[in-house]
């Protein structure tokens, strides 16, 4: 937590816990990590200030929250935050709540606004409260419960704030559970719970007074009926006593008004329970009417223990590695689950799968001090001990695979240059998707099952369809999965998780990842490549056709009948000899260069050379070079290598080889002879 003081807490429709902190901003908790949305040096204009008074989820999934100067809405599709309405600038909404008609109620010191989920104000009323209120809770009857700063608890009209009932309960804060008609109040005596019926409070049915001086700012019941008390030092106190609606305390009384101790329980054929309590009292309990009838005060409870039943003993020995001296009793319910009673907890074991859960004395929240005996009843068991007896319903999730909701709470994308970007996904979309740029091949995914009370006991397994077919199991309590060097393409991320009992849920698709190719790998780039290739091939073909056409025209001009063909041919030879002698020292001089100098194609030059000189163009060039070399050998004192260079040969040995092939004599022999 950024700070220790928490004003309010809510759980949204996805399962995330949201905290309104004092000077710490808005926080989101997925059970593993807390993400903070606040004004700081990196986000100076995100909020006017970080003092969050109240928050609530709108029907469209937005998180509405108020600061000391404005009201904001957080859109979970992109996690952007924007002011709610210009009307609420410089307005401090002390409380935000959801009305039964789907609109939102924003209440300040003197004004109440009814606002639609599209941020449109439909009603505004000036409200005068007798004493500054602290918290407001609408109920199902169109009324509301108001807790004032002067510690008065009132049941009032929603529109006029007319007080219908007023109670002398010095409540610092209240919470109304409209589903089960319960009212939770923080008083000087600690936490108190009341039944409510159309504004009428019953006697206190539950009280917790371990730390009555705790500074409490808010009360909240999450989806699992855990009661959250927010305040400071510590930030949270969470009560799991209300988290098990499957547990029920029997209304058993002791004749002498002392604490009840149940020694043994029997299920009779008529469905009633025969309860042996307080050593010598026996009563019959009707589960349908929750009534108790005392039938005897002299019968002692039979001394029956679990190990007198051989079948139960064998089941315990084969499925649970325990010290049998610690076991007080055991029974099998109608679903085939084995219930084993210890002093401070009861273990429910599915014999077929081996899955089990433990229910401790403190977690059941039924005012028990220890457990002593058990009897199977319809759809569960009845467990007795010091403090009375409780009914526990069979947990059928222990039978096998269950539906464990899993989603991606956040992701971090890392580019090739090491830059990281964090983002969030809205799990209520049909198919959440993530698009990665071409330079982003590494991504870290964070998962959650929204099991905040047991996050450290949850296991995750991940599989990326399209890349690997193997499940990767994460360590217990670890919710992060790192993908490194993900190739380009489309992938489906499948995840399965366990519940707090270690039971694996069914696999579910939580995310589609599409890693984009580079621009030169896209379909339009390949289309451009194809167009360019077609253009180049077409251009080359047209150029080839053009050259061929010119060659044919030149050839036709060469072979045209001419009576005086011999004269042009002699002139042609003289011209060719002059051109070759002009470039005789150039060792790179080729037939193509000669044809270009004569404005002829290579084919036409070849034909004309054969007709005029009886040689091919390459032989013609060699002949001119050899004649010039012979002339230099007989008329100068130059060395053989220099003469070779002046005739266009870079190698003296190759020159000598060509000279001997032409004149059948070596150059050195010619030099000596002359």
C-alpha cells in the first residue's frame, strides 16, 4: 500500500479489490499486486489530489471515485481517468453509491446528485442533514440508512431525508447487506451485527470486540462474504466469519444458562437430531423449524468414539496421515465425504479424489471453542463441541475439476531496446487481446483468480497454443508468466488454476496475442515486392526486344546487296585496325568495346569480320597485338615484359605463350636473331 490509511474498499464485477486511500490515490488489488493510480511527478495532471473519499462501480463497469476537489471515472477498457462532469469541479462527494434504478447517487455536505452511467445529471436536490453525515446506505425499500457524525443511526426517506426510525446506537460506521438483511456497525464496543426488517433492527446477533478502539473508515462485504474493515494501523481487518453461508449455528441453549457443550449427536429416522449436551442433558432438535425440545436431564451420553467403527478407522488410516490419538470423531455424509473431527478444526475429505478442506474453530465464525463430535445429516454434517453445534454443507468442489475463474490482471511488454510498458485488460470483454509491435517479443503476464484470502495457495498452469503444446506449471503462489522471444504470429493463451484446496479448474482461454510483423514483412509490402518484380521483368523483356530489333536492322543494312561492297569492307578493316591499335595497351579491351566503337552489334561484327578478314573479332584483335609485338621486338631494345605491357598483356609468360602459338617461336629467340 502507498499509505496505511484506507477510506473505503469495494470489489468490482470482475473481482478486483479497489481501495480509496488518504493521500495515497486509488489502488487496485488482484490478490498479488497493488496498482496505484495517483498524481505524482510522472502524472502531474492525472488527479487534482490524492485524497480519495469514496468510490463505487457504475453499471457500465467504470470505477467512480471522488477526491477533495472533483469526481472522476476510470474506464476499465483502457484504464483512462477523466473528470466525471464539469458540474463536479471543486465538489467534494463524501459518498458515492449505486441506486436500485441503475443510476449513481453522489452526496456532499448539502447537495445530492442522481447521475446516469453516461455522466448525465438527472436530479439535483439540496439536502439539509441534522448533523454532518458520515455514511449512507440505500436499502431495497427505497429508503436509506444514515450514520451521522454525532453517532446517530437513522432510517430515513431517500428523497426528503425524513427520519423514520432513530436508534441509540453510537455507530462510527455502518454497512447494510441487502441480500441477507444484515446491518454491520462499528461502535465503541467493537463490531456488531444486526438483523433488519423494513428498517427495524433486532438484537445484536454477533459481536467482535477484540480491538474496539480501531480507527475504522469503511466496511465492505466482498463476493465471498468476507467482511473488510478499513482504517489505519493496520490498513485492513478482514473477518471471514461471514464468508461461509454454508455454515449455520444451531440455536441450542443450556438449562443452567452456561456455555453449551455438545458431547454427542445422533440423526433420528424422522430427521431430528438427538443431542447429548452438558454431561446429562438430552434434547431433540428440529432442523426444519430450528426448534429444540428438552427430553431428558438424566441420560448420560454414550461413550462412543470414532475408532469403534472399523470402516471409518480404515478410511482414516488409508487417506490421512495423522496421529489417530488426536481424532475425536468421524462420519461419512450422504455425498461420500469423510468428516474427521479434531479439537480445533474439522477436515472434510473426498475419498475418491483425495481433496480435502479444513474448517477451523476461528474461521467458521460460529462462536465455537473446540470441536468434539460429528453426525451426518442431509447434504452435510452437524459438528458439536464447546459452544454448541454447527451445520456444515458438503463442499462438492472437492469431487473433481471445478470452474476456477482466471483472467490476465496486467501485462508488461518489453521492446528489443529494453523499454517496458505496463498495461491492463478488461476481463469482461468477449475475448481480451493484446497486440505486440514488431520490436516487442518479450511479454510478462500476471494472472489472478480473485481469491484474495488464499492467493498464496493457488497454482497456475499456462499453455500458449500456436507456439507450444505443453503446460507450464508455475510455483505455488506465483502468478507471473514470462514469454521470451515470441515469434511473429497469432497465439492463444490458455490458463488453468487451482482453488484454495488444490483442486484444478478447467482450462480457459484468457488472452489472444498477435505479434505484428515488421513493415517489410506485411502483406502490402509483399504485394509491392510482387509489383516491382513484375515491373522489372516486363522492363527487361521490353529492353531485350528493343535491342534485338536494332540488331536485326543493322544486320539487314550490312548484308544488303551492294555492287561496291569490297570498298566499304577495306575501309572497315582499316578503321578496325586503327581502333585496335589506339587501344592496344589496354588489357581490358574486348570485342564488345570494338563493336561499340564501330557502331555494330557483336553478332554483326562477328559476321563482318569473317567476311572481310576471315577471322573472328577476338582473333583479329590478337593478330594486331602480335604484329605490333613482333615490330617492337625487331626494332627496339625494350624488354620482353615491357613489350608485353605495350601490347595489352599483363603477364609476360602468357604473352610468350600466345606469341609462340602465333609465330611458332619464342620472343627471346626473335630478339637474339635480330
